[in-house]
C-alpha cells in the first residue's frame, strides 16, 4: 500500500507553471523544494529562505527540528560564511547533514542562495 502523499503549496505562480510543490509529505518524510528569498546579501536571503522552509514544514506537520538534510546552493562560494551563519542560527541544535556548493547561477541574477530541506517526523 502506498503512503499518503500531501502537496504543500506556497501560492507562487511558478508552482503551477513549472509543475512542482513547495513541499511534499509522504508518510513521515517531508521534502522542501529549493527555496530562495529577496535581500541585499546572501545572509539575508538565506534567513528568508529558511523562514519560508519553516513555514512549509509547519504546514506539513513538521518543524525545523525535524530537518535531517539541507542543501545550500550559492552563486559565490566566498559567501559561505554568511550562508553558514544563517544556517547555524536556525539549525545549531538540530545539526542536519548539509552540503553547500557553488553554482554558476540561479533562476534570477539577484539571487545568491537557494536552500532545500528534507525532514523526518518521528512522533
């Protein structure tokens, strides 16, 4: 029998146009799509992305405390400390496995970081 699949939408026009969900919960697993945010630098954008991820997780019945993996995509690896600081502020006690890689660009030139998250709900 297949586990129930629940789609979490953010209301972005891109979800329908591209054919994706902000997050998907299947059983105890929640997967959050690559998430970006506006802001003047990578730190502010990372904080905003994590806030959006937190909102999607909460709608799926999870929280930042349930995150087991994050993936951080940055357009300039020199911003690793800014992004890392934002990540640590959200996950210092959770300490999910994480990967940070530099990419040549994101979907818009004023975006410096995109973050994905996977959570497991054990309650």
